[in-house]
C-alpha cells in the first residue's frame, strides 16, 4: 500500500488539514498519511512562522486520535530551508521498499514550477490533488502523474486563521487540544 506525504508548515494545523487527510485515507487507498512538518519553506515569509518545535507539538496533539495520521519530523534532519525534492530523495533512500504519493492542493500545484527540481517531482511521484477555492491547478492539472480528487473541504487558510486566533474567533477551526495549547501559551498573539 501507498503512504501519503502531506507537506506543510502547519502554522498552525487546523481542522481543514485533518479533513483532507481523512478524505484521502477513506478514498485513495492509502495506508497512512505523514504530516511532514517543514521547519522553513523557502517560498514563505518566516516572520509569521511559529517555532518548529511548537508546530510539531501542535501537529502531534491534533493527530493523536488517529494512528493512521503521523507527524513526521524528517525535515529536521535535513538542511534548511526545506526543499521538497531533497526530502523526497531522503525518504526514498531511507525507505526504498515503500511507495509514497504526495498530497497537495490546487494552489500548490499551480505554483509547482517555482519549486526546486519540480520536473523531477512531477515525473517521479504520483501527486494526489485536492481542490482549493480560487485555484484550478493551472498548467499541470492534466499532467500524467496528477490525480485530482473532487470533494468539498473547509475553506480556511492558516494566514486567516492566525488573524482569527488574535481576535479569539478561531476555536471552530482548530482541534480542541490545539486551540487550548495555543491559548495557554499565547501562540500567534
């Protein structure tokens, strides 16, 4: 069976991430899904990024209810910033007998040509894509390794969620234990 690799900053992890992973576990024949926490995405602004140790703690809290969802700290062993292709090469070397697919939204697929060695990613890996409002996947949506899944997902972005946390209106979007820890430690305030 295949394993899903769900890459992200998870800044913070929210119910939309969990809903996406649950959907793929239920509908894509995946054995499990690894939430690969990125210490520093080269395409994102670091100013709003919570320390990676705290994000890993939040992801572990959010996933503790489902043993098929696993927080992966694999990028902690790699140079920063994190490039997906480097992580994929590391995983392929470390787990040569395993089959992996990448899970991403149409927003990321649309801009994949900005990623390091994106052609290798497109040619060497199957990519399971979920819809994001306002993005159709662009020029790569019909690429042979792309499989688009159709489903309704929560329309929430981590950027908007961080604003809601500061306004104390984010609880409905966050797993309960995640919301509690964010409040307790005043993350994103």
